[in-house]
C-alpha cells in the first residue's frame, strides 16, 4: 500500500515495461495530457492508454503501474470537483477527466474479475515491487523486441501478478469510486456505477 500511495511517475521504468502494443515509454506524456491538456488532447491520451493497458481481456506489465496513477488522478479530480468556488468550465473539465478515467478502468476491472474468478492454484509474486526487479524488466535495447514477443517471454506467474496487483489497486480505491456514484453529474454517476459493479465482482471472485 505504501508503494501504491507514494511511488512517483519517474520511479517507474516505463520504457522497460510492455503494454498491449509494445513498450510503455509514452505513458508519462499521455498521463500529462490527461491532467493538463485540452479536451481533445485529454480524450486522445485516455484512448491511447485504454488501448495499451488492456486488450481483449489481457493485462500487461505496465497495467498495474498505469492504474496506480490513473486512480490517484481520479481521486484528486473528484476532490477538486467538490470545491464550491470552481467555475463551471473547470467543473466540466474535471468531470470529463473523471469519466475518461472511469471508462478507461472499466474493462480492466472486468479482466481482473474474470481472471481472478477462474484461475486457481496460482500465486502472484510476493510484492508489486517484484515486478520491477531486473529479471522481470525488458532490456534497455529494443533491437530484439520482435523476437522476444514471438518467444512469449512472460511467465504465467508474472501475467497472473499483473492481474492480481491491478485488482488490489482498484480495490484500494473502491470507496473513492463509490462516492462518485452519488455525483450530481449524470455521466460521472453512470460511469462510476459501472466500474463500482466490476470492482465488486473482483472482491467476490478474488
């Protein structure tokens, strides 16, 4: 929990983590665009992150770490949106950010619930930080990436750990998601209820 709450974006070796379509080197700039870009930039960045964090119910090495920062951002945006002195444009921007993150995390939560509900006799790595050990990271050099993909270099335990720790992060922020189910914004409310239901399935399945 301490790692999840305190790790910094620059502490994660994104370039050495795999995502749906390659390496996760661009994740920091996409998160920056979600937090600080205009509506178009935010939407494009959220779409790219959603594609890279989950694909056809499969989660990746970058997924749990991406979800850490997505959920932190969600909590901060939700708190800011409650401030009375906010202008209406700023409130709308925050609501759009919240909806983007909720929608991004919903298929991830589905994958977690489905996997943990069906996989038995599998143990994750002892700690989420074990996913950052040198033995788990891809090499700095990307020259042989294509061959590595073909050789299926990720162990079953590592893949299970991607799911397990992503699930634990979502569960850690379950109460924040629940609070958004009472938002005065209908779009936020609907997206929060969908994600909250899937996080509830994780708890039952896991």
